[in-house]
């Protein structure tokens, strides 16, 4: 009975892990998923990840138990097969070659591994376009007061806008996520409500520089502000130049011309991270400053 149970658990665990692997391959980047409160079948990205990890541990445990319960038959089988094993067979070399090709090819960007990873990046980018991105990493966890200060927003107006939308707020120390969930909203939707009654353009509290409707500093001379405006926290380095230009509404040929004038040998498929490396930039975000004079 125990042997049957371990075998069945292993089988079901493989099915669950296969499903969660596909979902985690398709899901938007974590910062996007958390900001938009992304869910599939009522479960968040974090919950799907937890299921994947715990099911993997379960599979590992029952696999070890299965080996222990069937140790004698397994060793007898291996001894029987050991005599017939030859390391010069065609099957052996093909198996080794395919395995090594996948491992090395993944690191070297060889097909089809390159295309698999690029498609995943494409899906993540589409998720960012569809759901939007937070103004900074884990903005949803920030207390409202901190969020408004960091974004250069008027806290009193933000509180008034939230209350006018019928959302209860006890204190500005509550996180964006908690306030949003109380109102049955996503952090992204709450952010949009907060921005409704803010001055246009708003003013950055720390620098006094104008910021756009998303609360991000528009002063292109400010590296931090410009970096955020042009993709900070959005998986910028993984994007190709073509994807970046499309997202930022830039002319691809113009961008290519600017980069080539700076000495970067690039094409539309070159990633922003690689371009930053060619130009000896400390961060891919500095590309935004270069292409947004």
C-alpha cells in the first residue's frame, strides 16, 4: 500500500509541478504582478510559486521514500543492467550531447534555448504593458505617507481622494496594498485614484523639479528621475533595443544612430544591458538619459 501511495503521489506531484512551471513561465514580472494584484484561478504569483516549491519538496521526499522502499529491486536491476552498459554506444553519446547542448546553449544563447528565453521576456514585457509597472520596487508595500513623499504628491489631497472614492483609511501609515485591498482595488488602481486631484504638473518635494502625472521626476538632468521615467524597475536590461523604443515611443533608427555615434555596435536585437556594457555605463537606466535628450 505504501509503495502504491508513493508512486501515485510522485505522479500527481509531477502533474502539479508541470502546471505551475508553465504558469510561472507566463506570469508577469513580480513587481508588475504585485502592483496589479495579478491572479490566475484566484491565486497570486506568490501563491503559485509557493505551490511549485512545496510540491517540488514533496516530490523529492516521496522519490527518496520510493527508492528506500524498493532498494533491493532497484539494486538488482542496476546490477543486471551494469553488465550491459557501454559508454561507447550511440545512444549514450547522443544523450550526453543533447544534455550538454541544452546547458551550454542556455548560457551561450544558442537556439532553441535563446528563443525560449526571449519568448519569456516578450511575455513579461507584454505583461508590463498590459498591467503597468510600479513607480519603484515594491511601491505597494510603502505606507501612504512614504509613498506620497517619495512620489512628490500632496498627502492631504491623496487622503481626500481615497475617502472620496469610498475607501476607508485609518491612517497614512497604512500601506498602499492594505488600503487598496480594503477598497477591493489593486495598488495600481488606487494609485490612479490618488493622482486624480493632484496638481498638474505636480512638484517634487525634495528637488522642486516638475514631475509627470505618474509622479515621476521629469528633469532629464536628474539621473534618478530620468531613469525612473525611462524604465526603472521594469526589467529594462532584458529588453532589446527594438522593444525599448516601441515601449518609449522612440524612433528605432534614430536610437540606433545615437548609439552608433557613441561607439556602440548594436542592432535592434541588442539588449539594453549589453548596450550599457558597451558604453561602460554603470546601469542600463542611463540609456534612457542618452536617448531622451
